[in-house]
C-alpha cells in the first residue's frame, strides 16, 4: 500500500476499529492479480475464474475462521464478517459466490443443523470440496418466504423425506451456485409428517454428483445472463419426489422421529421459522458491509479523478478549473463521502453486536431481535446509499466513468441487486418499523399485519427512543445543547436531539394512526397498507438516528486529535445533508423555520468548501490499497 499521510493513517486507524488486524491481513493477502475483477471476461470465463478464486480463497484458510472451534475455526464471527467486507473491494462475483457458499449454505448447516450434519459436512464445506447452494426463493414466493410451496414429506415406510416441487411456481430460482457448481443444497420446504404441515424447514438435498451430472429427480436450469455478478452461476432447481434420509433434515429447531412424530423446542410454527431465519442474520450484516466497501471504492476512484480532471477556465484565467473546485461537484461527492463514513461506524457497531450476541454463552432474545432489526435497517440504508453513490460517482467521472476499464460500470451493475437479495429493502424497513411498534416483544421477521396493528393499539405508549451506543455520551451532548439559549445547527447535541425528536414524532404519529384503525382483519390491513409510507419513514429515521449515534461514538473513540477534528466536520456534513434532504418534513412539522432551513443549505455549501482540501485524505482513511482500485483514472501520483 502506498504511504499514507499522517492524517490519512490516523483516520484509517479510527475506521479499522475492533477487527483492524483482519483488515490489515486482507490488505496484505488479497493480491490485485488474483482477487480483483477482470472486466474483459465473458460469462463462462468469469464463472470459471470465480470458481478458481474460491479454491484459492479456501486455501488461505480465512473462510474457516468464522466456523466453530471444533471444526478448526475460531468462532470469530466479527472477524469473518470484516474479512468479507474487505473482500468486497475485489471482484463482487467472488464475494457473492463466497457469501452464498460459506455464509448462507455453510451458515445454514452450522446454525440450523446439529452435530451429525456438522461432522459429516462442515470440513468439506470449509475447504470448498463440497460446493453448496442456499435454495430458499421460489418463482412464486420471494419476500414472503413463509408461503414457500416446495414440500418435504416424511415417508415412514422408508424412513425418508420426499422433496417435491408441486407446480412450476414452487421452482427454486435465482439460486447462487445452482447453474454450474453446486453439489448439495439446503432446500427450504414445508415439512409434512402424518399429513400435517409443520411449516418451513431446511433439508439437505444432493443436486449433482461428483462428475457434475444432475442427481435423479432434480431438474437444474441456468438463469443465464444477469445485470451484473456474471461470475455467479445463478440457477433454478425443481424436485420430482427426490428421496433423502430423514437425517437430512437440519433439525436444530424441529425434528422428525422414526415413527413420524414431530418435535420442536419452539411450539409456534411461525415463531420457530423466524427464529431459524434469525440465526442467519450474519448474511444480511455481511451484505451491508460489502455495500459499504463498494461505495468506498467508487468514491476513491471518483474523488481521485475529481482532483485531476480540469474543465473550463475561470474568466481572466488561463488555468482550467479542477472538477472538485466546482461546488456542484463537491455536492455530488462530499455529502456522500460523509454519509459513507457515518454508515461505516454504524456497520462497525453492528458487527460488534453480531459478534457479541452470537458468541454469548447465554442467549439473549431481546438482543437478538434488536440485532435483527438493526441488521435489516442498516442493510437497507447502506445498499440504497451504495447504488445512489456509485451512480453519482459514475456521473462525476463523465464519459470516463462509463468505461469498464475504470471499474465504475461493474461496481454499479454488481451492487444493484444488493437492494433486493438478503431481503428486499422495502420489506426490511417494514420489519424494522414492526420491531419498533412492538418493542421487539414479538418474533422479528414476521409480517403479521393484524397482530402489529393490535399490538400498536394496546401497547404503544409514546415513542421513547432507546439510545444505542455511548448512551451517556449522547445524553451529555444533548443536555449541553438543551442548556444553550439558541440552538445552533453545528452543535452535536442539538443535532442528536433533532434526530431523536424526528424519530419520536414519526413513530408516535404512526402508532396513533394505527391505533385509530379498527382491528377487524380487513380494516387492520387497509390501515396498515395506507400507512406503509409512514411505516417506512419511521424505520428510516430510526436507523438514521442509530447511524448518527454510532458516528458520534466513533469520533469519541478516535485517539488522534487532528483526525477527530476532521471527523467532526465530516459528521456535520452528514447531518446537515440529511436534514437538507428532509427539509420538507422539518418545515412541515415546525422543526425548522424557513430561515433556518435556508441556513442549512448555506451550511452544507460551507462544509463542502471546508472539506474539499481534505477529500483525498478522507479517501486515504478508507484504507484501500491503491492496487485494488483498478481504474486508470484514479491516478495515485496526485498528492492530497
Ligand atoms: C442475483 C440474485 C441472487 C440471488 N441469490 C439467491 C440465493 O442464492 N438463494 C435464494 O434463496 N434466493 C436468492 N435470490 C433471491 C432474492 O433473495 C429474492 O429476489 C428477494 O428475496 C426478493 O424476492 P422477489 O425477487 O420474489 O421479489 P418480490 O418479493 O416479488 O418483491 C418485488 C417488489 O415488491 C415489493 N414488495 C413485496 N412485498 C411487499 C410488501 N409486503 N409491501 C410492499 N411492497 C412489497 C418489493 O419491495 C419489491 O419492490 C437471489 C436474487 C438475485 C436477483
């Protein structure tokens, strides 16, 4: 990695956080030749290269670290998610293939299976000798996973489960690894014993033999060309009464005995299913981290170009103006850069929470639900931020940004679907709102409209935002602001109070609205449906408050004074750009006077000008080795 300026290095230390050693290891291990994208490959060549990269990644031993100690791993949940985040600076096809195989497929075997599955499969999964798939989505049901139609029916006569696709709409689709490489699939199906359905469970089903031929009764299709991620072999799977031993059921949360009797530690089928899904939250956290890395890569390219490229001379001058000296150009990139910093700190908190919840000796149900809610919300905000920012970066580089050799088209194409897989963002934000309305008492993930409305009606008594990290610090800042006569927009306490107040108001209004609805099923659904925009707003502003708190805590933890001072300004820009975007709401609700609203815009401009000289230093803080950028327009020779 090229030498960093002292300030760039201090920022990088602040951003590297709890798993700094994992980030550093990745910087040294992931060579550009092996792991960075090659835009010249066609689909077949890209799939083949991705497969080879998976083998090499397995050889590094890194994928093992997130698995249990008994299987040679380190149980290092946070470390493995951070390593995944770093991998996302490279070829995103490799990242997604790795995420499907080790994260989703391996994660399902580890978390939904029991010792017999672990002993039989984990070693081969970790070494990538047994490539796998995670087959949940069907043609007819994507977001609504509880309504999947594939069945796994117990046959007592042979002690087997019969996995079947009853009609074309139950065909598994978009399944990563299905089209070319996958040999074993975790198939999500309605489990039926003695004529009774017990809800969706996961079953291990071989789909290909070692020579690559489809197993008897399994029909495999290829989704073919996609908008991006050409190196991932997404495909379809249909099953015609495929028989697997009863023991193929991943039975941690529900089991079938030899006599066909069903047992589960969780009585309610819906609760059981969402508990099962909850154990797979790591995938969602990982996608959020990956989206953050792709955003940073795009910003690094666009900002490096923006400090070199010149267009138009100012009147009376022979010298043409550098793009980043134009205010519009600053506005295109610098608020996005600031929000990328904010989301980075929020992601760090999320990964820490994930690690602590999943490695705790005693399970903490409420912490698990909060984690699932935050993972859903941060995944939604970060992936939306990625697509918007990468597009802005593409435009900021003009025609050069449209050339494959400059990386941005591939980043755009590959990250687009991050808003859809691992949970569609709109659906995820509805789940966040539900968690808020029900105080996380109910199982997370279930979209039971009627229950939610009834719950809001009975229980909800004013929205009091619970602080996340650094609660005492946030309170101190808020109190200090409250003591001031005139609140100013650059006061951190005032900013925190503004975000808290907005969240409380939106949530309170939502609860009142739902409470006003009747609780008959039809009425409740109509009220809920009518309030969906409100629901999404509540979720977004809640997550934005959490993100701000994480940023504040990150600055507080920064040990270098100059870096902390710079981060302070970046945080201001993030906050004021957010307020500017939501000016309509703040004005409508009397939170900003028109004069103050105008001042916000002026302040965003001022902060852009103030941060402009630091743009490349802030890029340095991302800690991306220059060789990883792979864009000819991102010339490293230009000094910050
Ligand atoms: C490249 C790629 C790879 C994938 N890999 C895998 C894989 O390996 N394994 C796997 O199992 N799946 C995989 N998927 C599937 C992915 O998880 C689903 O696409 C996703 O869950 C969304 O489902 P859907 O496509 O059916 O969309 P839908 O659920 O049909 O959603 C379509 C639209 O309707 C909206 N919508 C849906 N429900 C509501 C609601 N209640 N209220 C308001 N709006 C709503 C959504 O916001 C969205 O805009 C992959 C998908 C892609 C594209």
